[in-house]
C-alpha cells in the first residue's frame, strides 16, 4: 500500500557505552517514520493537533534483528497496512546503510478528539490524500 522511507544518522546520545542504540530509541525512530510518512502526503502532526486531532499509540511491537550503532545511517521504511478508519496501522522495517535489516515493527494509533479524548473517524482530508 502507501510507503515512505526516511534516513538519518544515529546520534551518540542514542547509544550505550558500547555504541549500540538503546532499545527504547527504536520507538522514536518509528515515530520519525510516521511523521515523515504523513508529511509526504502534506499532513503534519502539528496541523492535526491544531485541528483538534491527536494520534496516541495504542499498540507497539518491535522485533530486533541486529544492533544499530553510533553514526550508522539508518533508514526507516514505513508502510500503511490498510486504509484507516478509527485506527491507523503501520508496519516498519529499519535498515542500516548496508541494507541489513535491523528491526521490524508494527504500531497502531487511534484518531482521537483532543477536547474530549474520544475516538473519531479518520478525517476526510487525510483519506482524500491517500486515494
């Protein structure tokens, strides 16, 4: 389905004393993938929040394959699993610059009304951009 990739370098503060990326930082890498995926369709988290929509993560799964290291150029590939309704689901693959698979992941987020914290349907303007 819809796909985007984004590359960046691992920063020193994301690693342990051995230069290996700390496991919790992968969740941030997935967020970067989602944000850039949305941006590629002309939608930003800021614009959604300004319009009263928030997207909390309700499911996160990561399978680690190989360690990312300090100064590695990594690429987060972000795939939309299906057209969103109230939830939006992404699959991810994270690679190093040698195209070695570092991690596979999945997240599910819910569209929520910022004022009352209630689930809502995916906004039409986002659905229109996906088709």
